[in-house]
């Protein structure tokens, strides 16, 4: 066995020929680290002749399959179950990523309080001592007699300890960046260590049909350290997002081999741990009754669930040569496009104005249906005139200024009505809704019609 070294970027996983201050691939600074590798002698490799037939180890047989493939274990956290596609699947490996302090350890301890048909609960912390975790569990009111809490950062010791478990067991490893193997020369948290430890845990989960949940810290750019390599090794990648200072923490599925990836789960951190927010629409709307300019309510869909959120816009004079277009929670390129459409199709002038957009409550919206609400908020901010009260907006804006209908409009309208919004601004081709005396549907053909309508005072 010979040893050599390679230079690995800790941000993107690229392997470089020599050490350099800036990674050639991701352009990150100070992220290239030398890692020692052991090279097997090619002469010692066993040669298998071409015509030698090797049987696959234990191929599966459909006729022996007597239980549904997607048997799921539900937990007491409904919001998390929904993101997972209805619960945890035996033998699956879940990676939970998030910035430090967002509540990953808290969430997983709460998850371990009770899961249907699970007999063995194991929480292994490589960051905190057993006593610290036990104190926290106690404070969270977790009294699960089957919960075993331990502290170790050696992956081999962990694997040795958990190999007795078979299906109906769950093992949590907190976190993958702090466990390591002495077979790998590089320090804990390096790409080689993280990749090796994850691989061993995946092998263990698949061989023993045990659910393994791995915590992963994310880098300053929002990617799990050792990013793409880890994401394709596991079955499910969840991100816990939201600022530490913000009220709401959102769990979002990034990849899921056993369910959808477009669902979100909403939580709030309280003195007694994470609390589920079952009615996020009410949570994301702030209290002022639409009586300020630059505020529009959007009826959006997250996965299968309609959620109302508040879009805020501010248009202010600037002395900068290139005015600013800045947004929090909304794609800034899409914002620039909307501003260009408003300027060209509605003859609004923004050349000497900065435009800021914010989505209240820390929500991040990627749906094109949010265009109409953002446009309405900008028009209202530019005119300094509040939008008609109790109104919601949804619809995609095209480059020619025309409005395109959005899917699941009925669910959007129903949610709006439930929260007392009666004026529905949507694309003119949106299907008709059941007539209801209090409902006022305003079908808008183009962004220009909306601007004219709002300028004149709209529905007031
Ligand atoms: P933690 O789960 O340790 O975060 P992570 O594992 O993602 O780093 O949670 C950290 C924060 O949550 C910490 O700043 C304190 C806060 N917290 C509460 O507000 N209430 C609680 O009951 C708990 C357990 C934590
Ligand atoms: Mg933690």
C-alpha cells in the first residue's frame, strides 16, 4: 500500500492537481486542503477472467414481497411527516441540513419522542456530551423509555454499537461533520471524512433496514459541507431554513426517493422546543389590514397546501447611477424582469428609483404565480396608494405583460376566503369559481389593465 496526497476543495468537492489559494472550479477562497490517500498496489488486485460468471448477492424477488413497499412510520410531528411524504420509511437515510442554531438537534430529539411501530430509538451526539443531550431532552419533556442517548465521534465505535439493531429502529447521528474515521487521514469535517462516514452509515441502514437520520451543517453559501457528494448518497435531503432571528423555521424537502419534494413544514421555536404551525397562512400575514401602500397578499401553493403570504415592496428615489433591485425571499432576476415589464408595458418610470421587495415572515417563494402579487405591490408602492382591502393576487406575468393562469386556483381561492379575503385578482383565463355572494373575482388580462385599475382606485 502506497500513500499519496490529493488536494480537495472543501466547498465543492473538486480534486485539484496542486494546492491553490482559490478553487479553480467554484472560485472559493482558502478552501483547498491536502488529503492523504492510500493507493492499493495494482499488481495485488485479483483478476477475474471475462467468462467467469459472478452471481449477484441475494437478488430480490417480487413474489416474496408481502408488505407494502412504502410502509411508513408516523411521528408526533405532522409537519415533518408531510415533508417526508407521510412518515419515515424503513431502511432510509435522511440528511437534515441547516445553519448552526436553527434547531436541528431539538427537532430530532422531539422526533424521537414517539414514532409509530418503532422499538429502538438511538440518538448519538458527536457534538454534545450524553448528559447535555439528556438535560435537553428532559427540558423538552421527552420521556421515551426506549430512547438511548450516547455520545461518540468515532464512526467505527458507533457502527459497532448500533449493529445489533434491525428494522423498526431509528438512529440519529448529530452531526456528520464531527464524526470521523481513523482510516482516513484528513481532519473531521473534510470531504473525505464526511463522504466515508456517510457511506458507512448508508451501508449499515440498507443492510439492516434501519432508519438513519444524519445532521449536516451547511456552509455560509447554504450548501451542506461536501455538498453534491452527500446529496446523492442519501435517500432524502431536508433543509431547515429561516433566520435565527425570524419567528418561523421552515423545513423543505430538497430530494426524496419516497415522496414529494415540494412540501414545506413550518415550525416556531418556543421555550419548550419547536412548535408546529398548522395554519401558516395566518402566521405569514402581518396585522396591518392592507392599509399601507406596497403590500399585496399572495395566495400561493407549497406542495399540496395553499399558503397566504404578504409581499412588501418599497420604491424610493436613488442617487445611484444604477438603481438597486433587491429582494428577500424572491428571485432577484425575476424581480428585474417584472420591473422591466412594468416599465415597458405600463409606462412606469423606475430609472431613478431603487426597488426593494420582501416576503414577510422569512418565507421563500419560487412559484411564478407570485408575479401578479409582486407587481401589484410595486404598483401600489410607486403610486403610494394602498391596494383594495381584503384582496389576494395570483397569476404569472409574461414578458408581453399578459397574465397566465396558475394551477390549483380553486384551492388558492378557498384558502383566501377562509381567512376573510374576498377580492380575488387572477388571470382572465382562470376557471370560474362556484359563485358565492361575498366573493368578488377580478379577472385581469394584462399587467397594464391591473395598473390602470389600481391607479383609478380599483374596487374602492
Ligand atoms: P439546536 O437544536 O441546538 O440547534 P442546532 O442543532 O441546529 O445547532 O437549537 C438551538 C437554538 O434553539 C438555541 O439557540 C436555543 C434555542 N432553543 C429554544 O429556544 N428553546 C428550546 O426549548 C431549545 C431546546 C432550544
Ligand atoms: Mg445541534
